[in-house]
C-alpha cells in the first residue's frame, strides 16, 4: 500500500485563504465578499492587499449573494465567504434564483462545514448542504480534504465558468496531498489500489479512509481508496471501474447520508452496476456541541467506523 504522509496538520480554511491570496495577485477580476467573518474565512491577506476588491457585507448573507450575482455582469469573479450553514441554508432562495437559475459565475465558499466546527453546536453545523447544492441545475459542488487541495481548488475555480459551491472546514487536519498536484474539477483521485473493497471518501474522511485501509491491510483485506473531491459533476467512470473489480463499496463523508456523496453514488450503481454499499455518514440527525474528535466518534465518522463498514459490506458480496 502506498503510504501517504501528513506533512504538517493545517486547517482547510487556511488553504482557501492562501488560494485567495494567490488569486488576488494573478487575476484582477477576482473579488471577495464576506459576511462579517474575515478572520474565520482567512480573508485577511486579500483584504490587506486588495482593499478595492474586498467587500465587507456584514451579517447580511442574502444581500451578499445578490451583490455577488450583480458583480458577475461586469465581468468580475466573486468569491463569497461565510460559514457553510449561512452560505446555503440561510440564503438558498437567493442562490437558486440569482445565481443558479441565472447561471451567474459566483463561487460560494463555505467554511465550518459538517460536525467539526464542534463547540459552536448544532445551530451552526450543517449536514445537509451538499444535498441542497447538488440539486441545483448547473451547480458544481466541491468538498476538499486538506489544506493543499483546498488551495488548489480555490485557484481552479477562478478559471471554471459557472456557479460553484466550495465546502471546507474549521479544524486542523492532516495535510497529505502533494502541493503541486493539479486540481481537475470532476476527476477522482486514486489514492490506493486494492481488490477486495472500494472506499470512496470526501473531505475530512479521506485521511480517515487511508488510515482505515492500513488497518484493513493488517487484517488481510485489500482496500481501494478513492478521493472524490468533486461531488458534482461526479466521476462515474472511476467509481464503476473500481466496483467492477472489488464488487462492493463503502462511502464516507461528514454529511447526512441523505443527499450526500453516498446517495449520488447509489444512483450511479443502481443504473449501471448494482453493488453492495455501506454508508459512513450521519444517520438522519442534527449534530450537537462537543469537540470535533468527540463528535466524529459519536456519529461514527472515523477510521474505525470505515473498517467496520468494510467488514459488513464484504459479507454482502
């Protein structure tokens, strides 16, 4: 098994900030809008270096989306930033009407997604956002796994025309993808080839999937691990090629199993190659207050949960 090394744990939101800093220097059409969360979204450098292209909207997220849509008419490429809960649920009507329906080139960038903002509690956590955004026609949905990938995705989105949702997190997590790895929207990344089971993971669960694969290897189980950073458009070819070999699959995500990556993959399998599948995801519930580690354990979103799901699904072959 190929060993991926944690080169130094970092938060994915800092990867977004680094990407915005680079975009500010190289693309004068990139503008940033923030809903009173400059520090949380790591907009500090962009604001300092390009004050004329930074807009502090305040706690008025719906207004922020409307302004962003308007800026595209003049050829600007707006990146909006706030927590995932406020980036999607609070402003869904504005996104649907002003961005998606109108096919505006707005990049909706969302930090503090999932459970791992922890102590802020269930009202600030969101586990439905992937489902909300992937259902919008024409919306690209990206969920990155570490600092390097988040930075690369941010930069790539500036060259991608059309509405997009970029989802990342608050906590410090392993940074293990190569800094120079190209980010290709819609293209899955094979992390480890295997023959007994396919593990498809997204976001913070990708690193947990790699740890799980090492544990499974010790048990004599060969796991194929695929990093799905783009949930829409989904790399169906990579998924179908893998399950044709392994004949079973586990999907892992920091999201409700309803509406998430696993559900999208279920649809692909049902239409093309019905395959036993297990979901490592939140089981139709809200979150609660606690440390990220406590919540990931309670809601069974860690490497041990992936191992147990693999052991279940292999029995269903």
